C-alpha cells in the first residue's frame, strides 16, 4: 500500500498516521509542520528534510529498505516516528 496524502501541498501542516505497514509515504508542504507515524518493527529508507525547522526521526532507518518515507518542508518541523496504532 502506498500513502501519498499531500504531494506538493500549499502552506499548511501535514499529518500522516498509518496503522498498517506501507511501502511508501510521501508528505510534503512548502510551509508548515510534517508529521509521519508508522507502525513499529519495520525499517524505512527515510528522506527527511527541512530548511528552517527541527528534524526528528525516531524510526529504524536503512537506506536499502524496500519501504520509504519522504517528508519535506521548507519552513517548519519534520517528525517521523514509530508507534502508529
């Protein structure tokens, strides 16, 4: 399953909570916070960027993983965490 809730969204906060394992998540905004929560127990290739804000990744990451998360904002905080239920 792919989860692509907000490709290239306008200024606003973006939140994605997936209670099941997904292959790909893409969550981006030009200005606002991005939060992605996925289930525990999986590794993800994580592409997480912010130009002006805090970046927090608390999931298991592996650049070679078959699952991926892209979470970007120009201005705002980005958080990728495990524990979605």
